[in-house]
C-alpha cells in the first residue's frame, strides 16, 4: 500500500508528571466535562501519546483524521474538498520538523490488552515551542483536531491538558493559539481557562472558502509548587 511503513517502532515514552515516576503511556482524565453526546457506541480508555519522526505507521490514520476534520468544517490551513495526497504531504512536513521545538500528540483509544492501534486514532494536536532567545517562556498550540466519530467525548480537552503539561515540563509558562471566531472550539478553550485576547477580521478563509475572523487566545501556566 502507498502509506505502509517498513517498520513500526513504538512511540517515544513520555513523562507528563512532575514527580520521579515515568510512564510509557499516560491517561489524562478530561476535567469536569459534559457527558458524551455520542450514544450506542462502546467507549474504551482514551490515552495520549507523543509520536516521533519514526512513527510512520500512524500516517494513514493521521491523513484520514485531517481530511475528516477539514470536511467537517475545520480550516487548519486547507479548503474543502481536501485530497488524501494533500493530507499526506502535510503530515510528511510535520514529521520532518518533529524535534525539540515541535511535538505531535495523539489521543487514541486503548484496547483491553493496553495496545494502541492507528485505526483507533481519535484526535491530534501539536505543541510548538518558540525558539527565539527572548521567548523561551512561550509556546503555541497548533493543529488541534478531533475525528467526527469521537467528538463529544472530551478528546479536545484531554489533548489540551496534555499539551499544557508538556509545555510546563519544558519551562513554558505562556501558551497561545488561534481559532475561527464563533467556532465550538471557543467554548472548549474558555472551559479550560484560556483567555480571549481579541479578534482579527477576515484573517483567513473557512473550509468553504469564505473569509472569516479569527480569535486569539492565551493561557498562563503555573509551575507546581
């Protein structure tokens, strides 16, 4: 197949805690979320994982996640309809940049045996750490997306919580992001304590091609005492 990778190494172990303990896989409970709206569908445990540039076995699922998000109204820099080749090109670019200043996180439903498989991918987000010498305290949340089949389960909040923990672990105490004004994502960010800094009119095009305003958000993070 076009997307198949020759090797499927395990994702990089991560530590989202601030104690001595380390975790191969970290489960983050969504903070006080509304009950899920998806009914009559079994739900497993959703877990977060940081991918490395070697985890190419996730590419097909990530491409499907991106095209699904764009076709359901998310912009993410693309216009609908989006081809699978455009999605693949995007993710190849992301994987090429993964490193100290850019990390890719996924939310995936785990099996009873504790395994995570690409077919169970629920969402993804990226954390970009500002490399400038005068901005080592700052980072940006980018590319937050949740698959349409997994919406209403708190996946976005879970990803955001994980990114905030990862940012703090890197000494970043300020995060910023932008999102289409009036989108459902604004309610998620407000619920998680993000502050709306303002709105820029006609900032970019929505998935259908119309100019749309963008809202800018920030959140100050506090190191645990």
